[in-house]
């Protein structure tokens, strides 16, 4: 006796299979792994964005600027420290908080300069890193008077 099982179904009765090509690994490539951003990266972005605001003469306290100027004159000294001087970042997985110490030019509205710095820093950091900036704390440590000895002004981006 031969046992044959045949349901009488034809190929037309079978569910159609999609012939589209599916991506290997599944999902969007952007979701395949982690991206971490170091505190120093955010500090550099914030430092450059803050220096770009009119009314900001320098970043950092007088002592840190003095040590930085000496370090910059030493052969082999790093210009990197100049960029992050006066900036401290705490970076999480999706958010960051920043503390900035600035020196303003005499005669400008400190509250306006601080607001402009905050706005510029938030825009630059969020655009470049995708992190949410939850706070930007600004400490004004000094005012650059017109008759102060001219220390080398910090370079602005053009």
C-alpha cells in the first residue's frame, strides 16, 4: 500500500513570497552600533563657538590664561589647550552640560553676551554632535578694559 499525501493545492494557492531583497543585519545602518563622543570634542566645539561671539575677549580665568600663554610659547606646546581653555563639558549618552568661563570686553552688555554665547554654543554642539545640550552655565571672570596691557587676543574664526 502506498501512502501519498496530496492536498490538491496548486502553486497558485501557496502564499506569495516577497522577492524584494532584504537588508542583512536588519534595520537602519545608523542603528548598528554605538557612537561615543568624548568630553574634549564637545569642549572644543563649545570653545570655538563661544569665542566666535562679539564681546568675548578670552576664555578662562586670568591664571589659566597666563599659564596657557606660557605653555603656547614653549616649543612643542599644544595649541589644543587654547581651544578648550575655560570650557568644561560633561557628556552622557544623549545629553551634555557645559560650564564656560569667559572674559568680556568692557562696555558690552554682559547679559546679552552671555545669552549670545549660550545660543551659539547650544546650536553648534547640537548640530555637530546630535547631543541635547541641557545647560550652559557661564561665569564671567573678568572684563577687558581698553587700557589693560594688551595680551595676545584669542583668535576668532573668520
